[in-house]
């Protein structure tokens, strides 16, 4: 199984990545892309199914791009994921014996997501499409009837929004032709309280139906406590934009992680599986072996979730985060959570590390949790200059983690333990917590 969730096959000595292929399958496949050293293919017929194959529980499994592993048992998914981390550290990271422990499983295999983004697409007649991307097709959307990763209420909100947008005559945005108004429906859901935040992502301008849409949805679904509007007037097909505005509110919206509450806005980064986030951060706390007199630097701190989680174990935490909104939330959340030993800086990590070196700041521990692209050479170099004895690297991408680990080694840091954590059952994504020590 390859990291992207495709089966690795062989034909006439050539490696072929087969979409939907499961290790152990014998398939007839059609080549869709040919490269010098490998090819990509799609299944035409399964001649001999793998003994690992099971029937995927989701009715959309065959077309949805979301869950690629629903057709294998959960235990097998965990094995694949641990192997992804191990292989990346071995092959990309140059670790001869990657110190990868057992993967920490996720207790809830379904309905674990706290946030989902659904895309609109206009059709000739009738309600627009509102759902997820067809597997491998950036411009095709299929109607979601029931997604097993969010709640039943969320599925009902999607269905109601689709009908209301149609009856109110709100034009759906066309992803490739770039016309229309409403682009995405984003649903955030706090699993502890059931409260819901909606974000309607639209093009620029106004549409008279929008107000009625909000009124009808909030009336029909009393768990909705906030509705936001994000304007994205760019061609980029993303559920984010140049402005976000709270357009309806009946109360606060927060997520709960451990003993802390986090007020969030639509653009605030938050791990999408809140329950398992607690498990992830417990591993951060364990691998950090924090002491009550430690000064900790939390890089890429988002809305302060890790900082707050570890704040009770250490003397002080400085969080560094580029998103101004997230930093403002981190500060507000500190008051909410009674956290008094955390400071937050709005800054680019690379730039701020330079400033910290110039002011001769010392940190006993550094926690680093970069986006999928990883930290990169500049950040690793500047971080290493601060010489923290221990770095805890939280990664959502084994490939960029491995690349960064190789860099850390150049500056004297040894990877001593890696703990993969499954945050996203049925997808190929895998998180890991890594402890590096300065030799
Ligand atoms: C994977 S998230 C981690 C957030 C947080 N640690 C958590 O567990 O929720 C990465 C964060 O890095 C921030 N970010 C991305 N590029 C950055 C940069 N160059 N400097 C500072 N923060 C950055 C993003 O806004 C996002 O909040």
C-alpha cells in the first residue's frame, strides 16, 4: 500500500500504482499515466480479491475521494499507516533503523470529524450538487446523502441547504467556469455539546436569498449557534477567502480538548478529530518529558491548543503562529481556560526564530507542529541554533517529516522515538509524534 492510499502493483517488472487496489489483489488494470520509472492505473476487473477485502460500509465509497481504506479492516489500516511512517523515515529520512513504536489507534472509527467542507456545483436543472469531490476529479462533485465521518445532523443540514439554495434561487458557483455565488458549506461540530458553526463561502457581492437561507437553517436546526460568511472572490477552489464575518449568532461556539475550551472562527486551524487530539497531545506530553521549570517554545501554535495542554506541566510556553485570528483566539482561550503562563506571538516561524536567537532566548523544549509541507531547511537550521536539548515534532505528513529529520541530523539531533497516531480512520492520513535529542 502506497502512502497516498493506492495499491502498489507490478507488471512486467514495472511498478504500477493502482487506485483502489488492496495488497493481495490480483487485478486487471488500465494504465492512466505512464512515467519513466512507474505508471498509474485504475482497476478494470478484480480477478482475485485480496483476503483482506471487506465491503465498505459507506454507500458513496466507490466514487468518493474521502476514505480510501474503508474496504479493509481497521487493524490492517493501522498496519499500513505505521508502515508509511517507517518507510518514509527509512527511505527519505535516511534512518537505518527508524525507532517507530506501535501506532495508537482511534477509538471511534466513524463520525469522528468536527469539520467538513462541502462544495456546490450547478447542474442543468433542479437543485445544485452539494457534496464532496469525485475521487481523482477536482471539478466533479457528487451529492452526499450520508457521510459516515460527520454526524446525522450534519448530513441533514447538507440536504436542507441543497434544497433551500435551489428554492431561493441562489446560484451555485461553477468550479471550472467561475460563475455563480455560493461556493462551499462548511460545518463545524463540537462533539461534546453537539453545537454547530456554519460557514457559507461565497463569491463577492450579495444575494437576497442568503438571509432567508440562514433564517431557515437556524430555525430548522437549533444546534446551530453561529453562521459565518466567508468571501472568496479568487479563482482558487478553497473554502477560505479574503474576509470572514459572523452574520448570525445565538451563542458562543467552542471545541473541547482535554480540560480546555477553544473558541474558534472558520479560518482557525483545529485538528479535525477533537477526541483523538487529546490522545495526540498526551503523546506530546509524554515524549516531551516536561518539567515544571521548563521554558517551552510551541511553533505553529494555531489557537493555542498544544500550548494550553502542556501549560500545566511546565513553567512557561511561547506560541508562535502566523494567523492573526488564531493568535487572538489563543489569547482569549487562555483567559477562558485559566491559563496564565502562555504568551503568543503573531509571526512567521522562520522570521521569529531569528529574532529569538538575536535576543539570546533559551528553551528547554521546542514543540513543532508544521503544516503538511513540513518545516523546511531554514526553520530547522534556525531552530537548531537555539540548541534546545529536546524537540518534539508533531507531523501530519511522513514524507516532509522524514525530510526535516534528515536536516535535524545535520545539526546534531537524533531521532529517538516515533509514535504514529491514527487521527483519521479509513483515510491514508497518519499523524506522528517524534522525539529528537541533541547529542
Ligand atoms: C498543523 S497546524 C498546527 C496547529 C496547532 N499546533 C494544533 O495542534 O492545532 C499548523 C499551523 O501553522 C500555521 N502556520 C503555517 N505557516 C506558518 C508560518 N510560516 N509561520 C507560523 N505559523 C504558520 C497555520 O496557520 C496553522 O495554524
